[in-house]
C-alpha cells in the first residue's frame, strides 16, 4: 500500500513539473492540485483564494512612433481574443508600459523590457500587472521574439502564463 501511494505521489509531482515547469511548480508548492483539465490545457488549479495559472500566447504586429516614443499593436491572444494595445517607451531605459484591450473591453496592464541578443535579435519580456474587468488582479509574464524592420514596424510572438 505504501509503495503504491509513493508511486502515485511521484507520478503527480512528475506531471506537475512537466505541465507547468520547474520554476512554476516550485512557486505553487507541493500542495497544489492538478486536475485532468489542467493536465490537458496546462491549467494548474490554485490553493483556495488564488487565481489559476493559465498558459498565455500572444501574436501581433504594430508600429513605433519614434517622434513621440509611443507605439500601438494588435493581434490575437489567448484570454484576450482579438486585442488592441498601446504604450509608451522610456528612451533612457527602453522599458515600456501600456495596456491591451480585449475583444469584450477588459484591459490588461503590463510593463515590458527588451534584451538584445548577440546576433541582433530582440527578446521581449512582458509582466502583467492588473487591469479592468476579469483582469483586475491579473499577474504573470510572457517572453518572446520581436522582429523590427527599418520603418519601426514590428511583429511580436509571446508565450508565458497568466493568473486572473
């Protein structure tokens, strides 16, 4: 009986690491619940009082206005549907902040920064920080490449997690 219980526990911990990654599993803790729905969709059910951690994917395109250090972009995202976004760039740090507006009008606030790779590639990291509607207590982050052309038009492709 004890061996069966130990094997079952080990299997659940292994599945947790495979579904949400080592860092997220460490943050959630050993007492988090994983449901069959969570295993299929990457959703980890929270402890009581916490929001579930969900996978987040965003694709879009837009343009930077270098005269005003503002930009806008739009596209498709999980949890947002068709969205529009705008933000401002701090020219001294290249940190940006803004909001995305979902298809139903809820907004998701974020702060982002960029890192330049050795071959000139640009990697963006977005950190979610609240919003309106269902995103009022949103948290999470997403990273991915940004392709920027000489006319300051860009495409963005992010993957990460969000809780709300």
